[in-house]
C-alpha cells in the first residue's frame, strides 16, 4: 500500500486488539513520509510489535492522553463501552484530559458499544472542548477484513456533514467503504443492527449445514448450493462455520482468531436492548442471545471465533474431503 500525502502527519490510535492492530498496521503503511502514528494499548507487547514493524513511524505512548497530546486525529478501537468511556473521559489518563476549550482535534471511535455511552462521551467532549469533533464509526468485516483493509465503516454522520469527505479520506487506508448513517450514534445503531443479523445468520447457517451434512451431503457441496440459491450469505461464503469449507476462515484453524464469541454475545445483547429502547420487535433476539451466552461459557468454545456456535450446536467438524484441519 503506497503512502497517502493527504493524510495528516500526526495521527493516533488507541486499542491494538484483534481488529485494532491490523487496522493500525494498514494506517501506518499509508502515512506520508515524515508522519508519525502515536499508539497506546494496555497490552504493551502489542505496542512493541507495531513499533518493531514501523520503527520510524510508530511512537509508543503510555496513555490515551499522551496520544491525544501529540496527534491531530485519534482513532480508538476498544472492546466495550466501559473501556471507551475510560479512554476518553478518565480525568488523568483519558483523551479529554489532553483537550481544552481551543482544541480542534478529530476523534473517531470505531468500537462497537451502546449508543447511550457514545452520546454521553460526545456530550462531555462538546462541553469541555467545543472545537473538537467526535464521530462514531464502527466497522464490519471481521479480522480478515481488518487485515485486508476491506472493512466497511458505518459513520455517525449525515451525507451532508462537511467533515464527511475528510472522514472518508482518513478511513480509506483501513477499509473499502465509509457509509454515512445519518447522525451522531447512528453508525452504532447500524452496526448493532448488522451484527444482530450476522449473528443470527451464523446460527441459521450452522443449523442448515449440520442438517444437510447429516442427511449425507458433503459440506463443500452444501455450501455451493447455498451460494447458488436464495440462502446465499457472507457467513457461508467467507466465514463458513464448518471446518474445511473456507480455508481462510477461523473455523478451519480451530476457530482461532476472528470475532470472539463473547463479543458477539455482547453485541447481540446490545442489539436486543436497542430494539427494546426504540420499540422494535425481534422474535429471534432472545433465542440468539441465549445461544451465544451459552457458547461463551462452554469450555471448548469460549475465547474462540463466534462461528464456534456450530461446535456448540453439535455440528460435525470432520467430513470426507475436508482439506483443512480443524485443529
């Protein structure tokens, strides 16, 4: 990936987890000559590894506050709302501690959290530093998408927002598309709606694959049937929960990597809460949440990719013709 001279010379990134680290890697690759990427994570090894890859670009910081003190634009990618709130609002180590009434930073949070926490952070920042801009821009595409820079960003901005072109430019090195969703926190509402659907599709795909395989159909043939028919979906085509169907999918590597099942439980829970808040009826929500909650506690599923629900549901992991080992 070539450098992009339209990117600022001082950018920051907080949160180098399964999604954040490949995103920050792609951003570092795209920065122009002389630019610096100020980074922080509570796991020092993740920061050290990124610095080792880009020793002249990546600058290690001891806190989110230090990142914001040095960078004009700061991106955050964190697991849960409590982490986001602390990173932004902690009075001694948070991003807001580096801001004042005249600051003009651009802050972009790509975490998947509840809309209430996002709006609270936005309100606190607006009062403390009215010149600072804060956007929610969660992503979809999983770890594979983050590594390949093909994730989609769902921006909490209207199509007419004057900052949108700048947002799109800043996010382009890390993803293939930025979709403005209408306004503050609506990027998150879009992401929760997406993950609700994706999580339920995973369960349905797992059940359908298991049913067809038990009837005697090879897993790869069944996946081809779904791809050619009305059941076609990205989970089946790219992240198939049956080991060996998609060579790059986490299921084909013991369900290691990918989007942890506990995080899918969190997101489905947030989506169910959002539905309740806005008065939407979702009859599958409780059942789906129950499956992910149980899988998150199962010893052979916990901490693995969310498509491990196939294993939790008793799906057949070894089948004739499989080319990729599950373990």
